């Protein structure tokens, strides 16, 4: 059984392509897709946090699973090189991670 050969992939940035920083990602899920909302979180006061959302991206369930896999591979590689990434224990996995 032969595997089909991989196509050549050419990466091209669209005219409106941009790079920015996010320290907040919210994930919303429904039966058809995953919706990732990226933003920046700023601590306004000891009890007040502001999140400014700037981009929302819809992913198919298949693409979300592929993203999860490639992120896991890259996080594992990062931790192998630089050590374990510590998460703030106050950030419960049941709620949104910012």
C-alpha cells in the first residue's frame, strides 16, 4: 500500500496579514466549530482585570484537534529545552485561561 506523496506547500501572507501578541485566549465550542478569541489581559487594580479582545478565529473540529497536537509537540519540545512551564495555581482548568 503506497502513501501518496506530500504536495509542495507555498506559504504566502495575505496583504492584511499581521502579527501581534496575545496573553488571553478564550475558547468557545459548538457542534460545528471551535471559536478562539485572542486578546490582551491587563491588571487594572488588585481586583479588576481587563481583557481587550482583538481577533476571533473559527476552526473546524478537525483543525482544532490538529492544532492541539502541534501545540503539544511544541510545548513538549520547549520544556525539554528550557524546563517545565509553571502555571499559576489560581488558574483552574475548568474556567477560561487568560
